C-alpha cells in the first residue's frame, strides 16, 4: 500500500504566511443554481427570478452568495480542515463580485495566525481564504479559524500569532455589485413590503418556519460543493455512528428560513462573524430567528444595509434568546451568525 | 419580537372577488428540468429528448406540465394554504402554453367561492389560479378549493358562494400547443406502440411499477418549487411526528409511473378533477393504475385526446377499484385524478 | 385490466443476433452534470472545470463517462434486465466519443450469447450495448451478461452460444478523444502531482474516504438515468423489505472516492471487466481501494494510460485484499472493476 492519498495536514504543518492554492476549480451551471432551491427553502426573489434581478440592474440572477461561499470553502477542506477538531469561527467575510452561471471558481488561502493549545495536542489555525473567478477577479474573501490536531506531539510549539480581526465590517467597506439598484424594486414580487426604515435596531424576528434535517439532504447539499470532510458522509467516523451536518448547511438553511420577515434583505454583503455553537445531526428540526443589529445608508441612494444576527436553533424554540443567564449559549442554539445584507431604502 | 412574518391568512380574511398577486417569480433552468427526472421515474420521451420534441414540432422539450403546475401552485401556498386543514380538490385545470427553460413564471389567484362550515371553525375557499410567463402570457389556469381555519371564531359568516365548476373540460376546450404534431412520431423512441385507437373506454391499466417514499426525496421535490407548507418539512407540526407528503408529489409520481402502459399519452392537456383521498407519509410504497374515461379526436388530424382517471394507491394493490361496496374510497387510495392527455391518433 | 404494460422479457424471449432499439432518448443538460456532483464526491478537475477541460483541448467539460454509461445502461433495463436475477459482469466497455451538455443519447443492443442454466429455470444472456448521440455517432460500447428467469419452463433450451470476450482491452484499442492533450496540464488544479511514471504495477492505494449509503440518494441517482429496475425503488419487491442499490451507483461512488490517490487518472477510457460481488443496501458505508494492473504509453506523446482494478468495499476495510485464502471474494467486497484511464505522462 502506498501513501498517495491525502490524509490532510496537522497543526505542525502550518506556518504563518504560508499560501495554499486549492485544487479542483469548479464551473457553476444552472444545475447548481436549481439544486440550491431543492436543498433550501430559498425564496429571495433576486436569486429566484432573472427578471427580478434584471429590474435590479443585473444581467441575470447571480448564484446566491452562500452557494459561492460553499464552493470556495469546499475547496479548502482537503488542505485546512481534514484533521480539524472544530470549526471555531468566521470573520471579515466580504462578497466582492457576483458569481454567475458559467463562472469557474477557485480558492486560495493564506495562514494568518497560529496558536498551540495548552494541552499540546491541538492548535488553532487562522486562515484567510479568497475565491477567484475565471478572470482572476476576487469574488469573495473571508477568515475562518479551526482547531487542528497535532500529529507529532513533540513538534515544537510555534510562536503564537493571533491576527487582529475586525469585530465587524463597517458599512463603508461593503461592496455594492456594479449596476445594482433598487430603484425599480418590485415589492409585490419580493414577497414583503418592509424597507430599511421599517426595521429598528434591537428588533427580533421569529421566522417561524422550520425544517427537519435528513441525512440524504445534508450530504447531497454538502457534496455538491465538493466538501470532503469525512464526518459529514461516513457514519463510521464517530463512535455514536452519527454524521455531523456541515455548518454551512445550517447557515444556508437559516438564511433561507429568514425569508419570512426578511424577504427584502436580498443580498448578503458581508459576514461579520459566525460560530457553530452546537452540532446538528439528522432528525433535528431547525428553525431561525434574527435580531437587527444595525441599519445604515450606503453611497447608493436606493440601497440600504442592514446588519443582522441570524440564529439557527433546534425546535422547540421557546424564546428568542441566545444565552442562559450564566452567559453560556442555550443548548438548542446551532448557529450565531452576524452579517450585512443589502435592502431597499 | 415583531410580527413581520407571514402567518398566513384565515377564512375570515378572504372575500369573493379578491385578487392576489403571489410573490417570488421563478426562472426555470435546465437544473429544474433535470431534477424532475431525479425525483420521479419520468420517461415520457417528449420531455426527455429535445430531438423527440423537435420531431413533434417544438423548439425543444418543454418543462413537463406538472412541474409548471408545481411552480405556479407553490407560489400560492403563502397566501392560500398556510392555514389550510385540507386540500379538497382541483377542477378546470387547463395547460395553455408550454413552459421552456429560461421562462420566468409568476402566479395570480382570484377568490371565486366561500362557504363557512357548520362547525363555525373552518370554511372552504375556492380559488382560481393562473400562471404567467415573462411575456404575461397565461401558461395555465386551475381551480382548487381548500378548507381553511378561522382565527376569529366570532368573525361573521360570509354569504355562501359556491362556484359553478365544470365536471370536466370538453375536448374542444383543450389547447394544443402551437406547432404540435404527431405526424413524425417515433414509436420506437416513445417506448410503446399504442395509439388513441388502441385504448377503449372503461379499460383499466395497472402500471405495475412502484416507489417507496423517502423524506429527503419528497421534501426536496416539494421545496424546489418553493412550496412552503409547514407539514411537509417540519416534523414537529404534527403530534405523531410524521411529515405529510405534498399532494402534488403523488400526482407527479403516479403520472411518471403511468408511463408503463401510457407512454404515448405524452402531454397533459387539462386537469378535470383531482382529490387527495388519503395522506401519504415516508415509508409508503406508491403504485398507480389508470382507467380510460374517454377518447376523442381534436382539430389537429394527428393529435388525439385521451381522458384518464389516474389512481395512486399504496402497496399492496389488490384490485383496480377505487371504492368499497359502501361507496367509500378504499383505504389504500391516495389520489383520484381525472385528466386529458394528447396522444397520437 | 389490460396488459399494455411492459413486464419485461424472459430467457426464452431472446435469440442470438436479435437487435433491440431501446426507447426514450435523453438530452443531457447542465442539470444532470450538476446532479452527478450532488450524488457522488466527484472531484476530477476535467469534469469539474470547463477551464481545466479547455486547457486539455476540449471545448468544455464533457459529462463524466460513468454518467454517460448510466444513461445508456438505463435505457436497456426495460428490455434486458427487468426479470434479471443478477447482473453478472461487464466486458469490452469502450468510451468512443465524449458526451457534452446538449447531446441526446439513445441505446441499441444486440444479443450475442445465450446459455440456459442446468436448473432449467434461468439462463445467461450476453448483450452488447451501444450508445449513440444525436448525430448517430457511437459514444460508447460495452458487453454485459445477466442471469434472466425463464417464464415458460417448458420452452426449449436454446443452443448454448458463449461469446468470446476479451479479458481486457489492449491499450492500442483505447480511443483518445479528439483534441485531448495533457501538454498544459495544471497539477495545482488537478489536486495531486502523480503522473503515469509515479505509479508502479502492483501498487495498491487505499482511497481512505467513505460514504454511508442513503435510500434517497441511491434512488435519485439511479432514477435520474431512467433506470427502472424495481428492486432499487420498491421495498415490497423483497421479503426483507430492503431495496438493492443499483450496481452502477457503487461504480460511480468508488470511482469518485478514488480521486484521493488517483486525481490525475482523469478520463475513463475503457472497462475491461466488472462484477458486483455482493449486494449493497442503505446503511452500508462504502469505501474504495485500487491496484495498478498496468501502465502504458499511447500514440499521444503526453497522454498515458493506466489500468486499474478498482475495488469497492464495505467498512470496515481491514486489508487491501479481494479474496479469502480459499479463493472466494471477501464478504465485504462490493465491486471488482478493471478499467483503463488516461493520465498525464
């Protein structure tokens, strides 16, 4: 038996400044666009109707930002998270250019931080990943950090370098896609009448709808983005024979459910932070609620920005609260996700 | 917590004559076309092969009529059936224009009848729904009636208005797609040799094949049409933790299974009536049989019309009978669906 | 009840030399291309990225050969294997022309051998099947043999004719797609650095990754190719209420898993032999390993050929061995598949 197979990297294999060009570029087709609608109850009109997108100044509906994120993320798994113990968080996620059917995406990552844990058995790796299209234009950028096992426990502890990450993107940093306008925005077609001004900071919205998770659905929805992390697909990986649902599946599910109450928060502009608070497995029923963190104008006179905390939770959802009184996350919280969206003013 | 979310309408919210423009138009892609073949054992050659459709005078294979129906139907759910107790029936379903990849569909509905039930807790709402393409051409029309809960039991009982619906469409009312011809119909490719003249009124056909229903399949196949009815997706909605399969999933399943014996009943022309006799849940095995109700010529000399009763039943299927001797539907019947199809003469 | 339905053919219905034009041609869309990536952890860059395929001299990514095989195979099921007891083997599978999105495929078969079994209740049927595109160009060719039931046990035993099949294709027989070149092959994008010269005969590669099989996944992945064999879809077909996974699903799964270690074995050129050693059912976890049987140059100076034995096995996989000491296949082996692939020199 030879060792041509990739068993993934370990904590001691990373160094700050290291650059990785991830393999297997992917051409996006209308098949991926349609499949996203089979996997998630996605209803934002901008991504559902080419005509709606045209009325908003686009040549056609782009691929939903989260699908682009999943493709770019999926490519990093063989190099970053095959031996990850946990996906700890996201920051500085910026959507730079819309992705359209026909585009071919690839990913690159740079290691921007390392810190060995006190146990000496694991460490945290901070990675900035960028996605590029066929014209080498950057389409998105994000940072994530993961806890990775050491293989050689005797490998020297690297100098700890913790990157200085923004708590959140400022509205001025968000990039409005070229041509985007909400001047002719059709509120009949979008599904709700609420504009930026209708949302107030601190407002919480229960999105009501819920979806019970199935193995076949989360596996197909993860596999189509070529994410190869074993725990999602191979039940023999864990002693209890459960497969862990890809965290991005929960992000997409919660975002799709948030249509009900946030139908006009059409485009995701940036990811301020995100963490997968508890694991999700098949049989769990996922619901979602949002809290308005901020609202802002942009340099485009009809495009507003709304900053939202999107929370995915397991049913039953008793109250729209993240934390126990002791400050711990409630046990039914799955996802705590802070993002900016563009919304008509 | 704010109430920006749509909790659906209740019986007292409807009035006869009311018009609703349903939200979230949808552009159909080749992804939806392919997914239909993943969800259903669909084999009618007209929808499988662009060349076959071209030989029948079309520019390419249209989207199968039932997929168009599911899209148009799905858009009505948030406005019509979120609080429906039961989907009681269909009538006057007419396919007016083929839908092609690239078309963008939207739906409008008109309330055409109301009748409060004697309990005072629910009422029946009759709705005529039309689907339109991007050129505002009507692509289909149908009536359905649903039982909807009252929220305010003290709301006054509306004047009962029960629409006068046709028992069935007459063959003269069916619309043959522009250009359709069966002159060069290829019976080798279609899969069977039977023409209109080979079917006789009263003939029953057991389609033999069967499919065991899976949660992931019926959910994806319902979700891709943006149908948001909770009972299909959220197991916590019902005390027994079962999800109800969308009735349209059973219609598509039965129609696909009916290929075996009705391979040349290529296009669905109209829906005379339909009712979901019993609920279906994952684990049920669905099979189908048909009865020939009528056969007719059309004004197109090579296009015939066949009127079929399509019955979906749970296995085991012992006999091709709908009713018990007391006139009740047999307990394993899921669907009683009466439609017209176009078939070579 | 009438008998318009196809109950399939029985052993006594076949004769050597008989030709069958299978029904229901199929146009391939980008939906099928995308769905393949949802069903299998397929990562070969040639099929993932149009740009990568262009760098290899193609106009765009073709449909992966196995998807073309499944389409062509699926069409034969109603005529060949509805009453098959077992799918015994494959040989002389040759990929002749790439299949692209937009192509319309059809299948033809010729009966090339017959042998009644000594029980008198079944017989073996050898079939050569060819797939054609819309220009009547042959895209692939393969032989399979199946054990089929007799219906009329008194039907006379046909003269036994066993075709003389090649043990394997010679490298000279493989057909390099017109224009294919690995001159500008991008090893960063392909995912691994190994070329033809890096593999040695007898080398075994454990592909490590594994996938737990779900009913919804194998059914959708079989149905999309219009394969109608009852045992895959209808749990009431077998006393133990299990559905058998389509053998082709295991071939595609194992091939996709083999990316890890054989990422540059980009195109499948020919199928030398294949047998489904044990049945697979939902809940099984499938993994794969390969053995290098041969390596060869072709007439194209930068395209090499590698002959591989691809083995799918149920977890746990303890050793990369096919056989027990008594010569029987190990009980966890699912597939023994011998094929040629094109790989950069």
